[in-house]
C-alpha cells in the first residue's frame, strides 16, 4: 500500500489548511486511516484517526480545531485544520492499516505544515 499526502504549506496563525491522503495499490480493504505529526526535535505523535465505519478519534491538542474525514470507495482521508497555532508546525504523516484496531502498518512520506506569521 502506498500513501500519498498533499496539502501542506505555510499558513499564518489562525488560518486553515486541508491535508489529503490517498491509498494506492491496495489489494485488501483499508480499515483505519489517520494522521500523525512530528515537530522538530520531538517524537512523532498521533493527531487523529478514522475507521471504515466512521468512528473517529482526536488528540486533545487538536480537538475542536481539526476534522478528519474519509472517502471509503476512493480510500482517501482528509484532515481539515482550522485555527492553526505555531505549535501545530510539524511534518504530518498519513497512516493506514488493513486490520482491526488502530495500530498502523503503512505510512506516507509526510507533508510539512508551517504555522508562522
């Protein structure tokens, strides 16, 4: 499975960005898809996830500001990010699995989001 992200860039504090990710070359059904991020000098952290049935989860740091959604037939997942803060600056990675639960097996190469004035 290949995950291809798009939509990163530079945005001012308070602004919005939308990240997208498409899963390609998947023979078996994708179950969960999600987003993680890694800020400079920090560990990678979970941001949000969504399963095939639409169950969602968000990290406390983004709850109320970020919205995850997916298109099952196209195996795509989106992350709408609003009210962005400088601390949201990170490389954002798309992830997916083909099993039950939230442990991810596949990762994209990442897309950089920079929140700065």
